[in-house]
C-alpha cells in the first residue's frame, strides 16, 4: 500500500509496516498507526503495508467454524511473511505491530531482526497473556509470549499505549515511547448535527468480542429505562441483546461510524477489573470525545487517564454510581452539552493525530 501525499525532496526513506490485519478493518490499527500514513509520507517516508491476513481471511477469522478457510488463510499469511524476508533489506525501517507471525516460536521475528536495518515495535495489547477470540480458543496452545519478549528485547524502539505496557517493556528495552490511541479529529464534524428527539440515547461502540462488557450494565440500563425516556444503541455487534430491553443495533462501517457516534447523547464504557484491560489505551473513549460526547466509564484502567471527573465525563465503581451519574446526565441537557464541549477540546489537545504526529516522526528521525 502506498498512501497518497507529497514526498519531501530532502529524503525518501522507506517504511515497511508488518501488521496482523488489512488496512481499515480493526480499531487497534486504525486508531494507532494507519491514520498517520499521510503524515509520515508528507515528512518524506514511503510507506508499504504487509498484513498477515488477507481481506478474505479477515472476513472469517472471528466467526465460529470455517476451519478450512482459516487454515488456508494462515498458510497464506506465512507465505507472505516468507516473501517479506526477501525484501526487508530494501527498507530503512520495519514497523511491526503486535507480531510478525501469530503462532509458534519467534523464528520469523529472529530472521526479521537479522535482515532489517531498524525495527520499531508497536504494541497496544497485553498479547503476551495469549488471549484469543471465543471463535478460536484452540489456537491458545500454539501461541507464545516469546515472540513479544523477543521483539521488545531486539527492537530499536518500542511504542506502547499504556503505563502497564510501559512497565512490562522496560524490563527488555530502554528505548520506549508512550503514544495513546488517537483520532483524526478532522473526520469528526463539530458541532455535530444531532437529532432533536427528547429520547436520551446511551450509546456503546465496539465489537462482538468486547460487547460482553456492556452486559455489566444490564441491571443499570433496565432500571434507567423504567425511570427515563432513553434509547440504547449498540454499534459493532449485530447479535447483541439485553433480555427484556429494546436495543437498537447499528452496523459498523468505516463510512458511517462517525455519523453513528454523533447520534449518541452519552458514551458508555464499562470494563471488568481484569488484567487484560490494563493494556488497552481507551480508544473507544477517544472516539466518544472526538464526537463531542460526555462519557461514563468504569473507574479503572485506561479510563482513569482519559476521563477527568466532572469535566468530560464521570467514573463509576458500582451499579449505584452508574445509576447516579447516568441519571445526572440524562436529567441535565446543559451538563451534557458542557461536558461534550470539554470532551472535544480534550481530544483535540491530547488525543488527535495533529497533537501526536510529532511523536512518531521523532522516533523515526532519531533511529
């Protein structure tokens, strides 16, 4: 892939991005490095992308069954990585996101290190815990934390998105930068053209693998629906439901994502107190802020960094606090508007591409 844009006449260095997914499919890539391609190229870097998964495999990898398609897709990914080894010497920087290959010992990672001039390793999940999607649990026994540890030890620079990952990486490498999930703020028109209905919409955005966290609020949402005129909208899981409660399901597409988010009145982000979530950088909250939404989120993990209590949202540690703080926002339209304005401003200042592009370029230019 060669993103369009002006190349600097002073230098024309080449970056090969090694990543799991095709461009444009998953939030982990979209909210991290993908949206910076134009910025990198404008600064004089040619960018090419090699994803392990083909677009065909991406369509089936998180579905139950489809074993033959998954096997064929995995073999295809390893063939692509084998071919990559023959071209890495042509690049000034190899940018690895999460892993080079998903299974087994770090053979391809070792070969990449032998052949690549410089390696930047970007990690935004606690993948060394060997988590898998529900549709692919059998893969867990084939995963190894040795890939992550090898890349951290041998990368020229590591990019992390949370303090938890920073702490883990420091045992392997001293060259580390923290860059959170960010948004291209220009893609979020502000102020948004919102609906005028009296119904207050409580919205959640994610995927079928994370929608289970929204069920932490089942009782809260049922009680709120008895007390107020509210709507519940869920984007990204076409099969989500709460027993006895109407839920509007919104299909996620890249073309409609922003417009759908901007129809929410309040953004929800419940999380369980599990180690896995401490590797997340709050990408969902960043999108809520860019859309100009007040937020209510679990008082733990990345949420504590993103939400400033009473400024751009609220943190809740119990069902009672969820009820109290959501009720306050539901009842007070002026407060929702004020917090939404603060959210937008906070995103522009701390979580926008414009505010963070210099961090990436500083890493590249100093390798």
